[in-house]
C-alpha cells in the first residue's frame, strides 16, 4: 500500500507541480512584460495613458503546486485602465472538467479524494477482523477494559494511516516545496496538518464502522461505499445547494452599470466644475476663482469624478464579495458530513488558492489602479498648464519606479478560511472516536 | 413463459424485495429527482442572467441613442455593447455543472471580436471547487456505485457458498443465468432511476422552450443503456471474484479508475497537448491595434475602402455621412487586426476542446455525460459555437447600422437582438447508448464464459 500511495503521490504531485511551474513562468513573463510595456510607452496625453491601460498578472497561489484550488477557475491576468472601462479584458476560464476538483490534478485532490479510500482499506478490519479471527472474544474473556482497548486501537490506526498513507504523500509534498517554494515551510506544515486532520476524521469514522459491523468484507464494502458517496455526493450537493440559494448579479448588468459610471467620469457638468473650483481653491487659497486657474480644471474634474466612480465600484465589489462569501460559507456548512469536502475547503485556504486570496490580489490591483490614475490626473492638473514638455521625463521616472507586487497571502486570511472547516473536521473526528469508543464499550461490557 | 423469463422474474423479485435493493432504488430515486430539481433551478438562474444582461445592454443602447447628445446607430454599434444571450436548452438542467463554466451572454461591438461575459464559475467559483450535483454527475459517478452496491455479490456469493454448480444445473445455461442476473440488477437500478429521471425531465418544463420528446427518450435510452452496461460490468467482476468482498473491492477500484482517474487524466492530457499560448503577442498586437482607433488611420481606412468601395467616405453624400463611413471602416480595420491577434488562442482552445471530446471516449462514464451535454448544448465545444454565433450576430448588427450609411434607409425592425437557439447534437447520445450496449454484451459474454469454465472449481469452503 505504501508503494501504491507513493506512486500516486508522485504522479499527482508532479502533475500539479508541472501545471504550477507553467503558471508561475507565465506570471513572471507577464509581470515583466507589463512593466516593460509601461516603461517604454510614448509620452501621450496623461489621460490617454491612463486609458491605454496596464497589464497585470495575478500571482499563482503560494502552495499552488500542492493545491491549485480555484486558480483554474479565475483569470490569470487583467488590464487596469482609467475608470475601469474594460472589465471583461483578461485571461478567462476556458474549460473546466466535469470531475471533482474541476479537472485539476494535484496532491490536494489526492489527499481529499483518493487517500481516504486507502484509509478505509487499512482501518476497516481493526475491530471486525478481531471478531472474525476470534481474538475479540479472547480479549473479552480476559477482561480487557474498554479504555485501553479504545486508546490502543486509535493509536494503532493513527500509526498505520500515518506511516502507510500520510507519510509518503507528505514527503512528496515536502520535496516539491523544497524545489518550488522553499520559503513556504510554515504554510506547508499547516497544509499537511489540515490534510492529516481530514485523514484522521476518515480513520475515526472507519473505526466506528469497523466496531459496528461484524464482518470485515461487509465493513470494507460499507466503508468504501461511504467513501464514494461522501466524496462524490455530499460536496457537490452542498455546492449545488449553495449555488441555488445565492444569485450573484448578472455580469452584463454590472458591465452596463460600469459603462454608465465610466461615462460620468467624462461628463463635464456644472456641479462637477463647481466642485473642482472649490477643490483647487482649497489647495491654492491665493486664487479667487476668477481668471486662469492654477490647475487644469478638466483634470481636477476628472480626478474628482474618477474618485466617485472608484467608490461606487468598491461598493459594488463589496456587494459581490458578500454574495460570494455567503455561497462559500453555505457550501462549507452543508458539506459538514464530508471530511473530503471540508479538507478541500480548508486546504485551499491554507494553500492561498481560495476566494479570499484571489480577492486580496484584486483589491491590491484596484488600489494601485486608483492610485496611478489619481497620480496621473494630479500631475496633469498641476503641470498641464505649461504644456507637456516635462511629461516625458516625469513618465520616465514613474515608469522606472518598481510596480508594487500584491502582498503575500497573510496568515490571518488562511486562518479565517480554514477555521470553520477545521472545526467541523475536529467535530467529525470526535464523533467518529466517540462512536467507536461507545460501540467498543458496549461490546466488551456485553461479553462480561 | 420461458425458463429464462421465469429466472429473470425470480431474480428481479428477489433483488427488489431485499432491503439492499429497496434502499438503493429509493436512494437513486431521491438523488435523481433532487439533482434534476436543483439543476432546473440553476438552469433557470442562467436563463434569467442571460436575459438580464441582454436587457441591461439594450436599455443602455436605447438611452445612448435617445439622450441629450444622441449617438447615431453606427456610433452606438461601435462604442456600446450589444449583448447576445446564450440560449439554454431545457436539458441543460441535467448538465448544470457545464453551465457554470459557460458564459450566459456575450458583448458585441463592431470594433472588437465578441467578448464572453464572465461565467458563473468566474464570478463565484466555490462551485468549481466542489463540483455540481446534477443528473449528469449522478449518472456518471453515482449510478456505477449504486449498481455495484446492487450486484457485486450476484455470482461471487454463490461461488463462495459453493452453490454455483447447483445453480448452473437448474439454469437454462450459463449465459441465461448471467443475463438474468444482469437484467435483475438493471431493473432494480431502473426502478429508482426511471421515476427520478421522469421528475428531472418534468422539472425542465419550468424552463423556456419545450423539451423535445425525442430528446427525452434519448436521455432515458442513454441512462438505461448505461445502467445495463454498469450492471453487466458489475456481474462480470462478481463472476471473476472468489468472494463478495473481493468483488466489491475490485469493483470500487475499477470505479475509481474509470469514473475519477480517467476523466481527470484525459483532461490533463488535453491541457498538456494544447496549452494556452503565450498571451504576450496577442497583447502586443491588441495594443498596437488600439492606436488605429485613437490616431490618424487614413491609410488603413483607404485600404478598407478598397475592400468595400460602397462605404468609401469620399463617395458620401455629406460630411456627417463621410465621418460615419470613416469610423465604420476604421472599426473594420481594427477588428481585423484584433481578430488576427487572438486567432492562435481561439484555435488552441477549439483544438483542445475537440481533442478532449475525442479522448473522453476512452472513459465509459464520460459517454454518458458527453451524450447529455451534447443534447443540452453544454459540451466542451459549446463555448466556441456560441462565440461563432455571436460573430454572426456581429455581421448582422453591422448590416443593420450600415443600411442608412448606404442610403438604403433605416433598417426594418428595432435594434437587433438575439438569444441564440440551443444546438442539440443527438449523435453522441446515440453513440454512447450503442457503446454501452456493446460493453454490456462484452461483459456478459466474459462472465458467461467464466462460469462455463470455472463453475466447478472448488470454492473456498470446499477447500
């Protein structure tokens, strides 16, 4: 069994690592490309540059080679431009396979989908086998106490699962981490902890089944059937129910709304002009509002309008995020009975391949976009009056400044994402262990 | 009634009256009906989303053409999105997972190739991580498990107990015994599955468009053929196993390989064979093409005018017409370049989808999901077909706005609108049913041959 697990871990691990490597290389190339294109652009009108846009690449998840999570379902790059007029541009989801994990092949899928089957194979006869061989009756006759018996069986199951199932896959995960992300050891430990918890829940539930069912083949059959149903029925059922219960706003409706807002950024209304004048006077008290303005009013109007657009957009994104969170929480809560589904949710949170992490990068880029566009408009407002002679040099300075990279996934996000699934996994471990203990106690006492 | 008929009736009655048979049939009914009802709800949400997108874009187009500074039809078609909704076939309720990865609508402008709006999996990707429990998922992943639960001990139990030789002595033949047991397992599975599928098909009535009776019959035929094939395979595994436990484990390992590992491996193979091309050349070309819209493009417009002399700005009746013709030709030049820039990506995606469709036939469980997806117009190539329909609509839109430019008067009817009709392909379902029938025949023959040869070998208890 150890050999089979090792072979599978190598196959799944290398497949995941290959996909991650390609994704990582593309990210690096696109990041360099975006910076280069930004730095060599011609010194057009500042607002034309703002509209021309800037390509950014979404970084791959920290442990994407172990658990790609939602990475395949999200775009890989996007274009940032003034008023965000091109929200549809960017790499988009192409094809997702009809299979657990949406077609990805990595160690995360192995841990949550395949290895539980091996746990069932290893643990199913822990008690039922003793019964079949007749050793259980001997132990009962010898007056064995339930406490030591339960503790010994739990420890034995943990040791067998740990050595034969968990360890080979964990070693492959460690080797891949050493090769691809040597600074992610703490996260790897947490990720392996989550997976260990998932396997422990499976082991506890199988032990309870083994104590309840008299015959090892029947225990094996029921265990494997339970494994099949818990991995291919409960998680998708939970996800489907969550999908049916939530309705994110249609993208075309949002797109039309964004287009209307973007248009309002260029609408030169009297109200906006008055606000722009007040804004300029606040910064230039010596100007009485008559004659030539010390700043280009069009640019100030654009900056003010852009800020409003960005605020509206932020509110819209918050609304979308709330809807997504509702769906994710509902899916986690409904997959309570499935250790595989819970481990998948917790694992992707720790691997930084879940929704919260994707949103973190998006929020970072949106912040950068706002900052860049505001800076360009401010420069135009302050220097535009004297022509654009200095713009070329300024643009060079701006271009040579390093582009900020998205923050590395903070631990608090991983904790927030894996907290609920881990708690539920602990509950499942406790339920399985308690059921096993109670059944063992009943069996041993019954004999006495 | 013939001896075989009596045997089949006895076997079926025995299985249906057993607690296991009742539990599996009931579970299949509940699961299929639930998957159908949930799928119908999801499909209805996709229909609503596509129509909402279409109406929102239409309202915006109308507002732009009527506002304080109204745009001409050409300008509106150039700078505003006209949305095409993807038609959702009633049977898409059975393949709701595919819908999550497909766009509900596409935005069309004359300056750019049509752009797919974000699919559900992109907007709220939790569903992608855990899968979707629809009828196709149930039939391809859960039905084999259910059938295995019904029939793993069909022959192994008799072999282990040493009854097989006696049983064969009374049966018409080994073939007759095997087919009767395969038939019993299939009937027991269909007792739950059939009514469940009927509920699922009835639930599609809540969606737009009638469900064609032929399509409904094809779904039932495909499901029945799949149940038969899975039953025959299960009985064959049972015939080759010495004990029921061995049969169960072998069946489950086979299920894991065929239903889980093969589809995943084949998808990975298709992805590896046709990886996404380097996006940089496309980005470069798109960026370069952008300058056509923002800078002087006299030379390019002259080139376009040679291709379409009827739109030559110099032949316009007045200055406004001339400017609008110039803009139209400029947009055509831009569109040509952007289309060229994205050609490699589109070709790769199309080839990948085609390869996946072909290699997926190596996994028997995907015969079913692909057959259903082709009937529901949600197969791997549905995205490409929809984008091609959107491109055709783009030409229609261009003709609509060009009519006034060519002094042909306003085009009849309002602003063009399109909800693309679903494009059902019945061939994969028929092919799948035929393949399942062949698989069932092969598995049954193997099991009968095994019984002929090995029925009298000593059982474990004999030894």
